[in-house]
């Protein structure tokens, strides 16, 4: 037999022997291998350093609260710096005159807000008898600044009293003096973000009006935010809340003048704002104070009335309401109402206790404290 034949024969014998090998021997080998692997894993786990379990620091605080210092916010109604108010300031050579009796309390707040009813213009007359077209002297911004106002709504039916040029001038003039305008935008240039920061909380202010012109609600303007579209309101709040601001406060310039009861438009708008995520709604325009509502746990002030105005013909138009609100972290802990009475065609003073109770009674309130969770 050839060598090749012998080799093939031996291979065939070897394969036959392998196939006939005891199966118990193969099983034992597999068990031995498995036990060896288990031992190796145990050794590795014993040698490697142990990872420490994550533990909360001893000064850990829940992420649901920031434990920040409180922020106080001050709110007032309509401020008109034209007509008789202008003449009183000019006669006294003092453009901070309207705020002399109340400026300490405004300045004491971290953030102060009101509605600026009169646009600024460095041209034209600042007082025309019986005129409903307002033109504030640019010098009167000194009073707003000295009083400590931080944010002013410019969305109202007098926003375009001095035309688009006056609107642009007003926005620029406020910004140049450190005051944030809200509710209107320049015809050219960058928009002003109506957000202010206090105690690491960002407060956003969105303002709207029933009309861009003093024509009974017939006009709109791409540069004045109006109340007609509740879906737009919703989108505005959603665009800001959680993005540019933590807390959203909405103001509306609406309602029937010289009445105590809010209209259906006011109510629907305020409710829509709260539903969309606003913390509070502040109203102005009726020149009288109007009712207060708590809706889904949030507060709506339908009208704060006048704050600086020359409507001296009635007690109601001389009365206004201010709010001092305290926020701790991102929730309200105190709301206090303080009425004012306007004197001398220009100047609010704080109502005394008896006067305050009488004014609050007109909107069915018996206490100046609405919330006190401090």
C-alpha cells in the first residue's frame, strides 16, 4: 500500500475513534470550563475598585423650589403725562412732580409696572384744551425714572397719537432711560425683549390693547399688540414661558370707560391668558377701578383705574388701585392692594385707611390683603 493510502487509513481510524469517545468525558470538560470562567469573573469583581453609590449632599434642596429671596412687584394703572398734567409739571419746573407722594413705595419694589397712556414727542404742543390726542414732553420721562418704573405698557388706544414716528420715539426714549416698553414695536430695528430678571427668576410682560387708535376699537397696527386673536395671545405666552421667561404677566387695555363691570371681551381675554400659562392679568383703560377675580387659582385685576391723570370731575376718575405682589421662587406669597387719590390734576397720594376701605368696598372687597402666605 502506498504512503498516501496508509495516511488516509490512519485518519479514518482516528476519526472513528474520536466519534466513539465516551460522552461523559466531553460533558465533564464543559463543566470544568464553565467553573473556570466563574472563578475568573469573581476574581475580576473582587480586584476592581467599587463604585460609590450617588448620594445627595448634606445641603441638598428639592428642585421644585429655588429657596430664593422674595421679589416684590408693583403695579399701577393709567399714567398720562400730557394735557393738564404737563402744565402742572412745567409750571413747577419739576417733571417728577406727579410721583412725589408715591415714589418711595414704587422704588421699594424690585419691579414696577404701569400703563403709559401718552406717547412722547419732542415736537408739537403738549397741552391742547379738551384734546384726546396726547403728546408727552420727553422731559417727563425723568419722573418715571425717578419713581422707579422698570416696565411700561405702551399698548393702548393712544399708542399712535403721535403717529408711527412718535411710537418709535417713545420706545427709543424709554429704552434710553432704562425702562422696558411692552406691547408695541418699532417700525424698524430690533424688538425689545419685555423681560426683567430678579432673584434669578425671569419675569416676562406681555401687553395688549383693544385698539391701536382712539377710534372705538376699529383699528389695528402691525406695531401695536391688540386683543382680537386669542390664539395669538396663546402662542405669545407659549413662546415666552419656559423660554425667555419663567413667569408671565399679561396686561390688557380694554373695557368700557367709566364702568365698574368688565366686558365679555375683558373676561374672555383674561381667562385665555391664564389658560395659556400667565401668572396674573392686569387691566386698565376704563378710568375706574373694576372687580377682581380669582380664576383657576390665578388673579385677574380687570382695571386699576387712573394713577396719574387729570380727570378731576368725579371721585371715581380720581381713584386708582395699586398692587404690591410678593413672589417667592416662582409663586405668589402675598398680594396687597393700596388705593390712591389724585389731586391737583396730576398727582396721586395714598388713600388713608377710611378712604381705602370705602374705595375697596366699591369692588366688593373688605380687606386690602388678598394673599398672605409669608
